[in-house]
C-alpha cells in the first residue's frame, strides 16, 4: 500500500531545499487563499514544503488543520512530476471549511501539473547550477 504513506523523501526538510525553490521559481500557481511555487528537481518524484504564517492563520489549530489538508491532497496526487513545491497560505484560509480547502487544492495540483508540462523541454532537465554563481 505505497499510496498511503508520506515518507521524508517527499518533503522539503532543510532550509536549503526551501531556498532553492524560492531563489529559482519556475512555476507559480496563484489562488485567492494559496500560492504554490515550484521548481523541477532531478529526483523523479515531487516534494512538498509548507509555509503558513501566524499573520494569516492566527491559531495553531487553524494552521495545523490546513497543513493536514495540504499534505493529504498532495499524497493523493500520484501524477505530480518531479518538482519541489512550496505551498504558502494567504489571508482567508481560516474561514474555509475542509471541503472547500480540499477542492481548491485539488484544482491547484491539476493546474501545477498542467503548467509543468508547458515548460520548455530544456528547463526541467537542467539543474540550477548554470549561470547564477557568485563565487
């Protein structure tokens, strides 16, 4: 039952992983309550990181509920390509019920996959090592 797990290999764990996505955003999927930033990776599977600020979701109960919904919908998306994804929360999330959150996220995952397939073919295959070096 591989589809029922969410291993560490499918999560962005280190600050460097988050920084790589923030510094090299190639895919952006906006929504009224979410913003998804992504960049291709060479791992062959998608990884997700979550950023939900106290400014937008005051109570930890609210933040944890939304994070659980994001992780669950991500886990149920087997067709996601090899990309590193950061999901950011925006204002108004606290007022959404679980069904609305789930529906919004399912639509966002679909839009993200569609945008990924519209990228030029050379971009996903290349690493981020070319061009931006400062040292």
